[in-house]
């Protein structure tokens, strides 16, 4: 009797536990910003991590050394360019060789460009669609068969509030992020009876290099200080008046990877200081 109660309690603990010990995670675009915060959080919960993204070899070596020392998990880096489908498939194969089968795929890499739609360079449109949307498809296509075979997997797509609402001058970004949410729903339906889940997170403003550029552009355009431009950016959209942090996005990803989130499927979870509540 006692043993049965203990076993049940153990099972309940497992269901609510955030441990990812023994899991292998690929986080695209994790040399900076949100992806780095997600990689740090997943490593903190015990997952081995395949980093990806651009940066100097010494900076990347520094991130690998910090993460593995701090969390005592295996960490590696793939230089795959997310605009190249062949390199995305190779990133998944390299992860299997270096760290083991991919249990968690976080599709995070993304770029931004702003211009009125009639002035939007076609080449920027193609690049944003390739990296922010098509790479999500190619990553899922490469990682899902193994997850299905093992009947466990977590796919988390970093979309944006711009997956649900528009903003001026962001035609390609808004189109790509709406596409990511559509793809998330389809993959969630196709895996609904399996141990694989697919969800999206919709961050509002997060102060990363991608947003620092928009802050600098606004400061130059409106003759504001950087601090004033940061406040103006938030005031326009994010009622909390505060940026979300990469670590907070990481915490949401870790929750979606937990056993407690096994029946959360196909959702778009905002982490946006009430941006989408308006
Ligand atoms: P960031 O510029 O700080 O980081 C982007 C990462 O992607 C870097 O590691 C970079 O090296 C990598 N990357 C860029 N192009 C790549 C390519 N072709 N191949 C491989 N890696 C590539 O940006 P961020 O703000 O951390 O954004 C990360 C994700 O979060 C993006 O998908 C972005 O759309 C989304 N997002 C950001 C915010 C925000 O406020 N910062 C809000 C909503 C959504």
C-alpha cells in the first residue's frame, strides 16, 4: 500500500517536474538574444544543447564553455545557415552524431527588416520568409520522424505577437510569423495522438540586438535618446511598460517541454506584457 502511494506520488511529481535531464535540445539562432536565453534555461533544466547561429568562433566557444561548465551538460554548436534547407537537415544529423537523438526542437532564428510595403526590397522579403518561416518547416521535417519513432518530442516555435496582429512596415515579418502559427497548428494536429507536441510562443518586445536596431532607428528618426526611444517603443504596444526577457521566454519554453504540458497542443502562448490583450 505504502509502496503504491509512493509510486503514485512519484508519478505526479514527474508530471509536474521541469527536469529535462537526458533530453537533447536544438535551439536555432541561439548565439544571441532570445535563443541564447532559451538555451541557458534548457541547459539549466538538464538538457544537452545544440547551439546554432552566427558569431565569432571565440564568442561561440565562450558560450559553449560557460553553458557546459555552469550546468554540466553536453553543449555543441552547428553553424547551419537557416536559409539553406540542406544545412538545416545536416544540423539535425550533426546533433544526433554529437549529442544523441533530438527530443526538443526550438525554432527561434529570425531576422527583421522594416519598410513600407511598396518599398520593401524583394530580396529582404525572400530572406525573411526563408529564415523566419521556411526554416521552421525544414527543421520540423528533419526532426519529427525520430521524435515519432521514440513517441516523445517537443517542438516550440518562437513566433511573435506579430503572428496574431500586424504593425506597419513589417510586411514580411508579420506574414512569416502568421505562417509560423498556421504551421504550428497543422503539426499539432498531425501529431495529436502521439507523445510529440508542437506549440508556439508569441513574445512582445524583448530587448535583444534585433530590437536594439529598431530602438536606434527610432531614436535617429525622432531625435530621441536611446532611453527615450526604448520607452516610446514600449508605450506604443506593451502596456506593462517593461520588456520581456530572454530568460522569461526560456521559462515558457521549458514549461512547454515538461510532462505537465503534454496536452498543450497547437497553442500560441503570448509573453507580451498584455500587448495582445488590447
Ligand atoms: P537576435 O538578432 O538577438 O538573434 C537572432 C539569432 O538568430 C542570432 O543567434 C543569429 O545569429 C541567428 N540567425 C540569424 N540569421 C540566421 C541564419 N540565417 N541562420 C542561423 N542563425 C541565424 O534576435 P532575437 O530578438 O533574439 O529574436 C529571436 C527570435 O525571436 C526571432 O524569431 C524573432 O522574430 C523572435 N521575436 C523577437 C522579439 C523581440 O522583441 N526581440 C519579439 C518577438 C519575436
